[in-house]
C-alpha cells in the first residue's frame, strides 16, 4: 500500500530507525466515506502520520494498528471491512475496507522502486497480497519490480495492476487463489514557488504546510523568515530571485507577493518569458494590474500578456484584506486549479484506455 509523499517519508524514516510500522490505507471505498481509496496513515510506537478521514473510523483503525504493534504481529497484510453507519456510527453511511500492512525494520526495499517512479513522474501501482509476508510488486505501464513469491501470481498481479492503472484506480482484486490490494498512484506534483515573506506569505506557508505540496519560499530578507517552517517548505535567500523563476520546474504554481512593486514587476516579467506554469499569481489590486499592463505593453509584450497572470489573487474568495483570509483564498484557488488539472489528466488517461 501507499501513502502520500509525507507518509512515505515517515514510513521510510521509521524503518530506517528500526521501528516496526503499520501502514493503514483505504483499500476500497463504496458510497460516502471520509476519504478516498488510497488515503493512508503510518502508525508506529511514536504516533502516526497522515489520516484516513478522522472520526471513529480512524480511531478504530489506530486501535487495531497499535494492538498489532504491541502484539508483535508478523509482517503481512490483512483487511477489515467497516460499514460506517453500522460498525462505527458515522453518518456518511458508506463502506470503507481498510488494509493493514505490518512492516519489520528492513522491509523497505520496495520503497526504492516507489521513489524511482516518483522521480520519473510515472504513474504506478503497488500490488500487495492479503497474506503473511511483506512482499509486493511496484508496476508501471512498462516495468515491474519486486515479487509476491510465485511467478504465476506475479504475472497475474502485474496484469491486474496495469488494468487498474488504465483507469480503474485503487481497489481489491482476485488473482487466482490470492486476493490483492492494488494501490494506484498517479504522481501529481504540487510545486509552489512563493516570492515574499511578508504577512500574507507567512500565512500562506502555514496553510501550504498542511497540504501535499513542495514549497520553495524565496526572499532576499533573511531575517524576516520565521525560525521554523513546515517540513515541506524550503527557504531560499537570494539577491537574484529572478533566477528562481527561470529554474522552477514545469507545471509549478508561482505566487508573487513581495514587499516591492518593482520586484513584483521584474518577477512577473521573468515569469511571462515561460509558458509552462499551472498558475502565475500576483498579489495586488485591479489598479496594480492595470499599471502592470501598461508597463508590459510599453515594453513590447502583447496586449493579452497579462491574461496569463491571476491578479488580484484569491479573487473568488472573501473580500477581507486580513493576511490569513487572503492566504485561505489563495490556497483554495490553487487547490481548485490543481483538482481541475488532475481531473482533466484522468479523463485523458481513461480515454486512451484500450477497449
């Protein structure tokens, strides 16, 4: 089973520190459930990372995971079906089937294959047998790493994983006499480059720290950064912030909110030299947008150049100018765009699925 990037990091760290771990994931979801199939959390003797939706379902899952750790349950995977209304009293009323995978220290070799897929950006599936043992296969469209211990079962698992990769998503499948959990992961990088460590920037970083994002936070004012930042945030202190625009990855979400209108203008101009952003946002008013439009036109850029820039940012949210409110509105704007892009990519992938 998988988890988000933070969960996989927590899993790898715990195993590297010789701690036993239980990975709890939603293997199958029917009807209304707190989280989607594939959501996961990592439980060890120091606590837990991630969530499967909170509430009594998560409470029961934590209890079972901790009991397995205390009992010294051997490495392996088992499933528990939770009719949410009948079993745990949650009014959403669907059915969540949870997979519990217990890992001993050293059972992390499959994470190397996962990391390779993440680096390449390739969609992949993890096939795990519901049985004793920690074996699993990491499958992409054109490769497979690992084994379930039987060549025939491996072949069936690879076929099932590729079928799920083609559009069915995470779920439980039968493969001969075995039952497998196929966990499909379609990497969707959420890379944010944030320029400016003022009040709104600090508030936005706090929110982004709770999301599956990788944040590069850029400013020339070293002393204005807080003493600590979330684990997914990298601070960059530089006198040449335009270089961070040029060096940012394709598909990044770029947000410009520095202390200086002149610097904002330079950063936006540098960003407009590229056309591969998912989002380019500029803090400011409509009058600031108009001023920038005139300056860009005078510089010879097309009249519609600024159409690629979202300004004011968070414009569909509340109109308050409180830094925290602006930050919430901007985060919502990013998440809405990301969800729409992910849905488009999924539709495109499904459309290519062979008949």
